[in-house]
C-alpha cells in the first residue's frame, strides 16, 4: 500500500502545471505593405493561425485610394478567419494640443472608410500609439502640459468614435510607469488621478508596454502591470499586457529578442497563470510581427 501511494505521489509530482486559459493574443503590424501584397498577406494570416493571434494592430496611416481598398480587402480576409483588425497610428507630437488636428483627421478618415464599407470590410477598432514622453526635452521641462494635451486628445478621439452608429473599439498603448509612483497624479477635468486611471476612464481598452523578458520578481512583468489590471477590473476595461520581441534593445531584459521562443512561451504562461482569472486581464499583445516571426519561426 505504501509503495502504491509513493507511486501515486510521483505521478502527481510530474503532472504538467495547469495554466489559466489564455485569450487570443493581439499583435502589432507596423509595415502596412505586408497587408498589400498577396504573398506577405497570406504569410501573416497563416502566422496568426499558428500563434493564437486574435487581434491585429495594423498600421494604417494612409487611407487615401488605393490604400482604402487594400485595407478593406485585408479586413475581409482577416474576418473570414475570425481575426479582429484595429487601425494603428501614432506620433509623439500628436499629444501636443496644436497638433490635435492631425490625429483627429486620421480618426475621421478611419471612421469614414468604415461608413462606406460593408461590415466585413470595416476596421473593428482604432488603436493609438501616442508616446508623448518621447519628446524628451519638452517632457523634462513640461510633463504636466504634455500629459494634459495627451489626455485631451484621447477624450476628443473617444467622443468622435462614440458618435458612430457602428461600434468601434478605441484602444491606446501606455507605458507601465504611468501609475507606478503614488505621488504621480494629474488634475484633469476636475479629478486628480494617475495618468493610467484617467486613460482607462476615457478609452475602451489599453495595452500596457510592460516590456520584460521575465514574468516574476520585483521588476518582472507581473509587478509592472498589477495596478493597471486592478483599476481596469474596477472600471470594466480590458488591459492587455504588451511584450517585446525585437533584438538588440538596451537593456536586453526589455525584450525576448535574442532569447528563444521556448523561453518566451514559458514566461508568458507564468503571466497568464498568475492573472488570467482577473477581471481586468484582456490578454497578451506581442510587439511586433516581424521580430516575433523571426524569434519563433
């Protein structure tokens, strides 16, 4: 009997860990030409099928003819596979109040294309990548001014998007450190909150650029996204956890580039297993297609 119990214990010891179910991943695609060429488009869609990609943030700066037709054709094929496609664009300068006309014109162009297209050819979302802190000198001198302009931009875009009769998801990329410091608060529209909280109050979803090639520890991905997930759960907004795959970045620990696909898979499973059941968890997002493909294929 003891021998049998010992054998049973050994069996349980070597059972694989049970991981939380991971929702389909999102992935940035910055080279719009990939969607325009039949061969590269087919490879992208096949990659999505193999790697559990459910949403594409697809670069879509230019929606003038013939690019509008290119995106409509791509969206139709992606939808046939069950993929969602979000129009992607951004520039750090867009956060400045005097440049708001540019992202608003782009937002209007995406919405106009959607109005003119049948449902299967429309974008499912608009995804903004406006990283105002990359304007280094202005950020060092006037961070509050830049943040205020950026928050105003998100509100303007959200208002325009929500006026549309057909629902469009509005998502933005944010850095993990927007809510790390408890004293880092900004008064905006009568409320004092962290930038992350203001953003989550305004948009439909955020993708946190929590770029680390390790999940656990005091500086691991899980630590970096804890507050975003908590607040996202409170306000009912999904938070996606962004991970990097580009090579030759500094410091090296911000990216899985230069490691292996197995290393990345192991760390991502740790993330999903730890937070997969939280209300605010919206999934993982991988930056970006070409480097991800190089890493894993």
